[in-house]
C-alpha cells in the first residue's frame, strides 16, 4: 500500500522503486485502475524500462479533489522482451486529506436585522 497524505487540492508525489535482478532488460506497462484512478497520474508516461541488474523509480502523483479517501491500483504488467517476462506487480494507492486551506477569504458587511 502506498499512502498519499496531504492538504485538499494539493499534489502529492510518491516514488515506487523497482529492481531488476536478471541479466535481461525488463519492460513494464503501467496502468492505473479503480474508482479514483483519474485522481492519480504517472507524469513520466506508462512505459517503464529497467536495465539488467539495475533499479529505477517511477513517480506517482495524486491531486485530491474531495475530503473522502481516494483509492486506486497501480498495475505494472510485463511486456515480453528477448524471451523474458517479469512478474506482474500491483500496488494499492490510498489517500488521506489531513487538512485544508481556504482558497480565499471574503469580507462582507451587512445589517443583522432591520425592521
């Protein structure tokens, strides 16, 4: 589970680190699915390439629109490259709005009571 905690309407970025222990390049196709998948994004695109014996990080962004918790799933599905297939990876994405700031403050003056 990857938790995104922040203010209402703020963008929170989390990194997911992926390692490739094999001697072949791994290629993954990343997809966001679920009820609130539209609130999450992958700013660097949906294709992840991991060189042999290396690691890479992918950024997942979340921008809160509502006070209720948002939920989605990040699916990383391996593409066959050079006869090797990686395991399908899933990560549960969950958000929590801890506080919110007013967008603006309006001052108005009016009588409380008139006959």
